[in-house]
C-alpha cells in the first residue's frame, strides 16, 4: 500500500530535483489537474489561502461545454464559450497555470508526471480531468462517428454539416444527395436532444433559404437511443413534450433500438441500414485515466469512487471531483453535470482550508440540485426543478439567462447575448465558416 506522505529525502530524477514534502520552509503546494468547472472553482476557493497552487491542463483555455452544441451548429463563435485559464485566474497571485499533459501520478512520492515537462510535487492533489465519450466497446467507431466533447470536435461537426450542404447544392444524383443530407445522432440525452433540435433549426430555417437547389424534404435528421424514451433524466411528461417538439422540427426519433454497426457509408440501427456520411455520437461518457493513475477503485464508467469528503481511500490529501468522480448521494451516483462540478470544486477548497487551519472538516459533500434544463430548438426549452416543470418560451428564456450567467467573463456574456439576439431576430447564424477539413472524405459518385 502506498503511504500517505512523501519520504523526507529529496527525490532526484534524471533531469530535475523535486523538493521533499517535509520542507517546512515553504508553503504547501496544491496541484489541480484540469481547468474545467470543477478545477477552476477549486482554484478560486484556494485563492486567499497560504498555499501555492498550480493548475495543469493540456489546453490553455476553459471551455463552457453546455453550449458547445451552439458552436457545432454555427449559433455561436468558439470564442464566446471559451476563455484563457490564465485570464480567468489572473487576480489570484498564489495561482500559476501550466499547459502540459499529465501521464501519471505517483501517490507514494506525491508527484504528478508530465509529458515533456518536469514532474510536479504536491502536498494536496485535486484531480478534475473530466470525461470523454464512451463508444461501449467499439473504439473503432470513433473516426466514423465523432463525438462532441472538445472545441475541436464542435468545429469539425460544424464543418461537416456545412460541407454537406455545399456538396448537396450541386449534386444531381438524388441518392447521393439524400446521403449527404442524412444526419444521425446516437444518444438521446440532453446533448443529443439539444444538438438535434439545433441542427433542425439550422437546416430548415437558415441554410435552406440560402441554398436554392436543395429540396427540404430530402433533409433527414435521425435521433436514436437504445433506451425506451429520450431524456431519461427528465420526468416522462417533459420528455414527451420534447419528443413532440423535435418531431415538429422534422427530427425522426428512434428509441428502444440499438446501434449494431457503424460503417464508412452508413449505420445499422435496430437491424436497419441508414445510408449516411454524417454520424454524431452523443451517447455515454467515459471517465479519464485518473483511476489508473491513482490506483483507485472505479465504477463501470471509469469514475473514481471517492469518500464522503471527496478524497480517495488511503490518501487523505488526494481529491477527485467533477465528472472524474463517482460521488454517491442517496444511494445513487450524482450525474456528470456542471453544477455538481462547481459545488464539488468549492467544497474541496473548504476541506483543504480547514485541514490547513487544523479545524474539523466540514460535513460530507452534499449536492444541492437546483434543477435541470434542456433546450429544443428555437424558443422552446424544458425546466425541471423539484415540483416545478416548465416548457416552451418561458423555459427557453430561463435557459438562455442562466447559461449566459454561467459563462466566464463579461466579454463572453456580451458576445453571447448579441449573437443570440441576432440569431433570434434574423434566423441567421454568422458563425457559418468552414475552418476544419472534413474528418473523412465524403463518398460521392464512386458509390454508384
């Protein structure tokens, strides 16, 4: 078993000397892996403590993932939902930001191992590395069915959608045109529903008026899920209203049907083959490699099982938060949503503060659920908070206001408000720029 504290002698690597944990002439160092919601909230909470904080992330920016689908469907520019991590934390003088890739953690020596960089010593470690997409045992599908977890993913999907219309505009073969204009989304949770509604609005309200040779009836948007209904985390009446709204927008819903194969020219759903080049994977999440790094127990999705104070067993100075953690409450794991990440980051900062002060730790982490939301196209959203259930335009207004408030930085909020207002009033989407080459070539006349 790995001890909780580092040895009192210096650790020497081939290139760098790492200071021992027992050096009393320095302040405790807190290393935070991940600059998402959880990591940034923890860093903010540590801002006034007598500690030195290092935030490590492979990106130099924070991404507001709940609005990522807006970038994928040309509703918002990428700069409206992202902000440099250094800019976010620049007022906290005890915090430094390091752009690097973590490859492992040595809990015995209390160091974080980085790719192409010196190891980092820590006295406290906070792991907030988020989650990736779960292809349920079929990693080979990833290249054929891109997910939407990163900014680069969203830009690729945006280019894929726009390029499909560009090619279909001058395609004379009806079968090939239908193939170009068929979009399949796998996974009918909030991400899949929001993306399907936004694609429908983009195609029927914005693009078709600018493309003169495309028959709107040839555009096909299919939303598929193996579960019996869409939005399983919402009450069934709200899910039914969302399904009705999606069908009004022209989205074809196929629930209770599994995807059994993804091919270069299409997808097999419930035994039926759909000819398409455009498959987007919005089903399931898979945690990062944090469990492997820490040698900790994980759930079936790879999330680290944590104690009530969000530390891992046998290592009271190592915390796992956000989507990386399996946090049990009322007998079931908390969902991987932004509010959980924010509250867990703030909580761990309090735990560390009280440990440093020699005080009793706060009560076990308890998530306060303020409700869930999902937007379904223009002027329609679902809001569920306790007994409150709202749909329609009022829900949409609440969704817009809350998500804009959660954006980091005044500039981002103003940019989002202006772009939303323009989109709403004109049906135009100014971010319709093809910047990323299509992730794989489209099959055209070679198919015939």
